[in-house]
């Protein structure tokens, strides 16, 4: 058992025979090397400011893929799965999300706002109010403070945004499992991170583009909120999804979709609803960045608080499972009862002896 626990989950670069290192397919190489500069070139043509401020958003997934490659250069099939999961969620996933939200958006607004639904939809998509007159701003403030609008925000945040996006993330993880290379608990988490990065990278760039004409202070706050806080929040909800799917697929626990989607949707919806409600308290329909110091501090406090709660739950869930980022194949964990993971069952040690080169789960 001691020998098994002393093994590293992944080979180090110095321990790998160069002939064992594989490469990505030509298509994946072409996409991986051309997409970042092409994205920056496109952004530069439309908004040089957006291009410069989008570099951190593009650097994060690149660093993640590089990290995954260095962990195991012999398993580029898994890396290809991660890259295409990232691209799929950033393109098809976001398109599906926008389509579903667009289909449900108008009926929901019609039920809550009646004849004013069209006006609410128009104002909800507005991101800049600098060109509005005082009378128009006053009318927006009246619209934002109606109880029907807060009911709309609730259904939008938890249903149209939260639930829809979490369903798409979980679908990406399952597709990566069935048609890609996702077999271990660590690979499930990698797939979740890749999926959430696909969403957050494109969203971050879109938010920066929307704020491109704002003051440097608002641009800096946008980067703070979207890259430093929003990105990790997306990732944490994805990790909660993957941990529940691990318990269902690898641990053979009876977990339904309500449990799998419940907490991620709750955190996602709470984030969106809180920030949009702060905008409404400032007299704005939709997302218009707050400028009052009290509102800014409230928004940052809410974002940090929700992220901290999600982080605590992710850590608690991983501690409860007893396996953190190990290279444990499905056959290793499927044969162990849930009690074995917390009781230190010696049969897990015999699994490691019977399968040299595979790491026994760390308890």
C-alpha cells in the first residue's frame, strides 16, 4: 500500500521516453495555433482596446491546456478532447444558450409585463445609458423598480441563464466521456474546466467589448469582475457538476439530475440575480455597470461571497469523496463500495498490486 501511495499520479517529463510522447492531430494543431492570433486580429480590427484587454482571457485557457499537456505528454488524446470541449462550448454551446434564451425570453416577458414587454426587452439589451435624456433615465428607473421586473430577473437568472448553461456544461462533460478520452476522476475535472472556460472566455471578451468606451476605471472593474471573479465562478460550478457525475459514473452512487444540476444552478443564478438586482437598484434595466461606490462594493462583495461559498463546497465535496485529482481508472473505483473510500479498505491496496503502473486512490 505504501508503494502505491508513493507513486505519482502522472509521469514527470524527465521520466518519459521521448518516443512515448505523442502529438495532436493536424486539425487540432491547426485550430490551436491559428485561433488565438485570428481572434486577436479580428478584435483589433473592430476594437484595439478590446483586443489588448482580451489577452488575459485568451491566456488562461492556453495556460490550462499547456498544464494538462505537461502533466502527461503521452496522452494527447485527452488533450484533444479538452480542446474540442472548450471550442464546442465556446461556439455551439453559447449559440444554443442564446437561442434557447431568445425563444423563452419573450413569452416570459409577455406574461410579466403585458403590453410593456417590448419596451422591457429593448431596455434589457441596452448596455450604455450615456446618450439618454433625464426623462428617459427616470422612466427606466421606474421600470426597474417594479416587482414584475424582479420576478423576471429571478426566472431569467436561475432558469434562462443558470439552468440552461449548467445543462449545456454537463452535456459537454458527458459527451467528452462517451466520445472523447475521459476515464479518470482527474480527467472529469479537466473536462469540466475546459467546458467552463469555453463559456467564460467568450463571455469575458463580450463584456470587455461592451465596456470598451467606458472610463479606464470601469474597464479595470470589468476585468476584475469577469476574469478574476467571473471565470473562477464558472469553473467552480463546472467542478461541482463533474464531481456529481464522478459519483454517479465512477462511484456508482444513485444521484439524479436534480442533485447534479441543483447546486451549480443555484450558485450561477444567485450570481446573476444579485448583480442584476444591484443594477435595478441603481435605476437600470439589464446590465449597466454600477458607478456608485456603495453599489460597486456591494457587487464585488456578492461576487466574492458566492465564489467563496462555491469554493468551500467544491473542497468539501472533494474531501468527502477522498480522491483528489488522481489518475484512477474507472475499473479501480467501480469495484469499491462507497464505504471503502472513507474506511481505508485494504482491498484498494490489492488493486494497486494487481495493476502495477496504476495509482491506487489516495485516501
